[in-house]
C-alpha cells in the first residue's frame, strides 16, 4: 500500500476531517475514526491505488523533497485493521487537531477559519476570497466535543500535533494538555505549530514543562520585512526573541514555510537563515487562495525548482493578487509595492 498514515492518524479541525493535512479530500467530521469516508479512503489504499488526493506527496517525492508520508513513516505504530474493508480495530495513535481559531496575527494567505484576527478585515476576505464565510459559525462549531477528543488521546496518543489559530493564544490547547494523563506526559510527543510571537509569561509554557517531548514547528514566510508583511502584525525582532524563548522549551525546532507568490523570490534568504541557525526548513505549497499561488508571478521571476514544475502564468490571478494587496495595504497602512516588489512586476 502507498501510505499507511490513514490507518493510525486522525486529522480534525472540529468541522472537518480528512486523511491528513496534505490530502485534498475533505469530509464533514463525525469524530468517528471509522466514519464511512475514512473507511472508503483506507479501502482504496488497500487495493494498491495511489489516490489522486495524495498528489502533494507524489509531487514532493518525485522532486526529491520529503513528503508528509515520508515524515510520518518513522512513527510506525502498527495499527490493527480489517484488511478486507479498512475498518479500524485500534484507535488513532497520531493526531492533528485545530480546535479553535484564536490568533494574534492575520497572515495574508490565511483567513477567518484559522485566525480570529481576520475578523478586523472580514470585508476584504469576503470580497476577494470567500463571500460565504461565517466567522461566528466557524468559531462556535469547533469548540464542541472537547471531552471526546481528550478521551481518544488519553493513554494512547503517540503524537499530538496542535495547530490553530495560534496555540499559545488558544484556551483549548491548554485544556487538552492539562486534561491528559501522566502516561501522555511521558509518552506523547507534542508538536506545536506557532508563529513564535510569544512572551515568557505565557501560561502554556508551565503546562508544557510537564511533558517530556515538546517540539515546535515555527511558521516563517519570508526574511525580515517580507515575513512582517505576510505574517501581519508580526515584527522581525519579536519573532527572533520568541524563537529564542521557544528554543529553551523544545527538544527540536523546525521552520515551516508556505511557498506562494508572496515569498517565492525570497526563499533563498529564509534558507540561509535556517542554515545559519541550524534549523530544518520544511516547505509546503500554497493551494488556496489560488490567486496567491506561484502561478500569479510573471514568468521572468520563475526559476526552475520543485515548486515550479507545474507553473503556468495566470494573468487574471496576477491582477487579482495586486487588487487584494492594495486593499490590505490601505487597511494596514503597508506598502506591498516596496516590500513584495516581485508581486508588482
Ligand atoms: S497525502 Fe500523503 S501522507 Fe496523506 S494520506 Fe496521502 S500519501 Fe499519505
């Protein structure tokens, strides 16, 4: 079988579930690891096909970049399941959960589903990205059934990956970590994806001290001013201070960057920083919103690498990207023409 991850991994963001974060299939969440969509997906894997929705992994592996599938191979928790129909007999061992959207930033490629701060600029999001988004609905739905999540993880989870929102701002993250058992404190690897905009007195640090294996995935989307523009209202100095603080509490820190039109020409600068700090840089493709993908950059800016194998210039999206950046510039008092020059060529 191409990938065993869907047999032990549970992705939940409260509203949705899917085989993993890199998979493009999305199902309504029922909090049931044997819900019919996940079982069908496993059955497909058991027949030996490579599901189309796994293309992110194929593309990365073909380009020699480590895929999500390969990152997770080392976990190997030996799930038990019915080989004829994909129904699980064991509970999930690894979890990717995003239970609320409380965040202190409103990144350019993000939106209200993942950041409460986007509420300030909701009119811009509705005009350019999704006119039907309902912020209030998103927020309320995702906080239901916290006890059920906790029960699934208690004395069982090998890896707990917490995303948001910003986990250092989210009460649900503290509640989950305080509610797990002594077994979890010793045996569960905690992986928190954070924007590093965090202060020493954040109460989550005290909770994390009780866990033996704490790791951070730090989101970075550019070097210095480019990061500040994209990850608004982050400032580079605060980011570096936060990074130093996280290093004191973590076993391992990695950088995570989403490659888009906003930062493609700045990738070498971030790679240099990562090399200087001896931190692994993990790159992901931006799919949504599509007008911010690399396809919105003019052909003369495109260099051949794994992110441009399927590059095709989209002039309509190039114009839309410019209108969107202008709207954000005006609202946030920024100057994308100066900071993200390549978007304006
Ligand atoms: S997208 Fe990758 S990691 Fe996810 S189920 Fe498919 S092959 Fe596995």
